[in-house]
């Protein structure tokens, strides 16, 4: 009997020790998790207005004739006229590039005596060529794009696209925005920490948002999920966000 009683007491003591050990372990894990998940985060932003310093303008013209030789002669003459016109407006020859000539056939529909469609046959050739102007003289190119219809008086039907505006120092601008957005995020974190009686610890995580380059005064409606890059406006706004997360 005495031996059984001692065995029962030993088992009870071992059980109590195990319960205490598990309780201590559970408390430690919960306490560790509570402290490890304590953090403070904020998203900072920065934006800047800037003007494009490069413009690209594209136009195209064509010539139609019964023979490819005549169409090419007309197109070649027209390209020389276009070049003279552009240079007379202040655009340098180095800024003008003519693409390779595109050659296509033209077709004419035929009908029978009753007016029913009878098919089509090749009637000639249509040759087209595109001209591209790339320049830092934005005012000059803008004026040309608006006045290009003057070539109609010289028998050239030139189709003009809207100018495209770019910025050649975009990489430096992006780095400056990242710096300012990061500082803005840290400032917000410091304010939150101060008002809640806490203190930021080490940086735990950071992430960079996508760059949004939009026309000025268009707001966030022009933002895109993967980032916007407006080329239609000379006056632009660049925006970036930075998310920071600090331990406490």
C-alpha cells in the first residue's frame, strides 16, 4: 500500500510539473508573439510638377499611281517638299527622320450590267512614308504640328499625329521623389509614435509604389494600377508612394 501511495504521489508531482512547464511555455510564446507583432506603419507620398524637355511628332503621306515607278517618283518629290517645309519652320535636318517606304496595291470593284458586284481587280499602287521629328525645341515643333495643313496647298495630303512629350532626366526625378516620399513616411510614423506614447524601433519592412506620371491638374483619375506615363501633355506631374513599417 505504501508503495502504491508513493507512486501515486510521484505521478501527481510529475503531472503538475508538466502542466507548469506547458503553461510557462505557452505564456512565453504568447508574450513573444505579442511583442514581435507590435509595429507601426505609414505610407508617405511625394509629387512634383515638371515640364517635358523632348517632343516627338510623327506624320505620314502617300502617293497613288497606276505604276509603282510613278507612285515612287511622286512620293520622293513629296518627301523633299516636306523636308524643305520643316526646315523652313526652324527644325534642324538632324531632327528629321524618314522611315522606309511602304508599298501596297490598290483595288477597284467591278459590277455587271445589272449593278451586281462582280469582284475586284488591281488598279495601281499606293506608296506611303512616315516622317518623325525628335527635338528639344518644343515650341517650334508644336507650331509645325498646328500649321502642317499648309502642305495641302502644295498638293501633299499629310496626316499629322499629336505631339508626344517626354522628359530626359526622369531617372534623377524618380530618385528625388523616392527620397522625399520616404522622409514623408518616416515623419508620419514619428508623429503617430509620439501621439501614442511609443517609440519606433528598427525598420522591418518597406515597399515602393508605382510611379504615376500624369498631365497636370488631372488628379488621381489618371492613375493606373501598374503606373501611368502620360505623353500627351507638355506639363506633367509625377507622384510616388513609399510604405514603411517599424517595430516598437
